[in-house]
């Protein structure tokens, strides 16, 4: 059996397992609540793995690890540490219990529905639902893009073969999300998470062994000249700690305001499960994210400067891994990506149906609502596939604008909506406008090629903080959201007392 045949066999077994889980869980999905949140009865292990596998996908393993490992060397591992502590451990303890209690008490099934019931405003629900649907699309496209790069490394796909891979992945993710909803994604995420843990560990070991072990690899990295000096790529904080910090903020603090991440706390079985889930989720992030970025720190030892940034990790894998192990890595990245895709399409379709369509429909019973959700899943995937088929779209750029816009808009309102009775509707609107505004203005000015003279002028400033980076733009939007929501709430009117008291009643019991 040759290598490609072995990889196809492994993929076949994997796909069969995913479909079997979908068929099994479809029998347990009887209502909209089951489809959207697993009946709010998902245990800590499944929830923690679902949180982690939604968090990390081909975007991290292929795109971010390749780009930032190249830029920062071994110090890129700090991004994984930040993902584990700031992106996983702390939000579980800060947001988990309150989110579960308040959303369960209010009957909120989505973040836009939470905004409506917490602040007494249908307009907030409509605006936030539209933001979710629009800005989850580029993130989904970036996941497909990362998958196509990896499959291009593993197989001889021809010039347009990546398109067929993207379409196949869309069909597979659609099948098991449509059949089993949240429960199917949670079970699949658990098994996919185990594959990710094993696969990342194997890849890191092979990466180091391919260059003579850890000590030798680190020494070789230090000999590479960056900015006219040696030793930066194997130093503790790397050649550019300021912009490294921006990546940590975007990829770690961003989880606090992403609707697909917050949804995990809606669905967890009980408040007692939060502690267990937090520990498991943190360990998962430390291994998967820490391992990915640490591995990415050595891409310069396997690639030269002519390799496109989204193809640096595939280039490393092709050289460092035994042929049969490439099959495991293909399944690893496929697992990471499908779990993320399932959460994204489920969040988008359920939000659009529950928050935009249902309020204007007459007599929408559960079966009709689930049918509409399934149709929207297909529509969402088709749009994402069309975007992903553009090979010139950068993985990191797509994800950065998506995370920056979503979390820049929602982080402050969601966080202070859970903790402060004084948080005002005006503050929420301001955060929405700021988060989306920064993403759109930055995209138009610096990423779409409309103003090349402006781009060159900004480069000439030699600012320590890279103002052209969509990552830094997203990080700034998130920090502004946290600052401006309590500040504006001090000078504007809080929602009606009955809405506030009703929302916080669950926390007072």
C-alpha cells in the first residue's frame, strides 16, 4: 500500500466515524433547543473539547503558526501560552458560570438574543445578528483556505484540485451539522480533539528531530540573521515583542466576545461543571496552540524567504514528517477545521433563524425552524466556499478581520452585561459601531489595494506598532470595547429596571 492510498484509507475511516456520530445524535435531536444547544445538558469534557476544537483550526496550524513562527521564532510560543491562560482558563472562570446562569434564566439561545433580553432592545438583537452572520463568513473561508493548502501538500491535486477539497469539506461539515446539530458537533469535537492532541505532539517531535533535536534546532535558529543581528529568533521575546503582544491579544482576548465560543457556556450541563471544563480546556489549548506556535517557530529552518507565508508549515511538514505520518497530520488539521466549521455554521444559521427570521414569521413550529436553520447552513457554506476559492486570500487576514470585528463589537457589551447593572444601551451601540468601524475602515484603507500611497506613507513612519496589520487593528478594537462600555455607561441611561432585575435574578438565587 503506497502512502497516498494509506492516507485515503485513514480519511475514509475518519469520515465514516463522523457520519456515524451524526446519524446517532440525530435521533436525540428532537427540538430547536436540542439542535442549538444540545438541550443545555452537555457535560464538561465534551464542552471543554468543543471549546478547544472550535478555538483552533487550520487557521492556527497552517496560517498563524507559519506566519508568526517565521516573524518571531520560538517566542511565537507565547501566543499559545496566552491562548491557554487568557483565552481559555480565565474566561471559563470569569464568564462561564454567569453566562450559563443568566442565559438559561432568560431563555437566550444566542448572543443577539441575550443582548435583546438583557438590554430590552430588539434593535440590538437585529444589529448583532447581522454582524454575526456577515463576519463569520470570512473566518469560515479562512478555515477552508488552510485546509486546501494542507491537502495540496499531501496530494497532487493539480491547478484547481483545491476547489474540490474545499467543496468536499463543506459537504461533510454540512452533513453532520444538519443531522445532529449541537450534540453532533460536541461528540465529534471530542474525538477530533483527541486526534489533535496526538497529532500536534507527533509533529513537534518530528520537527525537532529533523534538525538534530531541541538544542540543535534552537541553536540553528539563533544563527539566522534578522534586522542585521543574530540570536533574535531563539530569544525569549523574539525580534518584535510589541507586535507579538498584539497577536496574543487578538487570539486570546478575542474568545471573550466571539458568539461561537460563548455558546459553549450556554450549553454546559451545570455550574459545577465549569471548574472541570476550565482545567481540561486550558490543558488542551496549551498542547494544541502552544505546540502549533512552537513548531511554527522553526519554519525558517525548513523554508527560504521565497515561500508564501500560508505554505510555510506545509513545506515544513513535507520535509520533517515520514510519509505515513503525513496521513495523521492531514486528519489532524481536518479534525481541527471541521470542528471549527461546524461551530461557525451552526452559530451563524441559528442566529439568523432565531433572531432575524423567527420574530417576523407566523406560527413557526420547531420542525419548520430546524428546516430553515438547515437551509441557512447550506447557504452560509456556499458563500464561504466561494470566498475560499480565491487562492490570493490570506488566511491570517481573513481571520484577523473576522475576530477583530466580532469581538471588537461584542466583548465589552457581553462582559459588562453579565457583571454590571449600569451598562447602558448607548454603550453597547457605541461598541458595535467602533468594532465594525475599525475593521471596515482598516480593510478599505490598507488591505484592498485602493490607497497604495497611503500604505507606503504609513510604512515610512516606521512605527513600532505595525499600523498596517489587521491583527493590531482587531486588538485595539477589543481593548477599546472594554474601556468605552463602562465609561459611556457612566454618562448614559441604563436599561429599564425590570429588564436589569430580571436578568440578574438568576445570579441572586
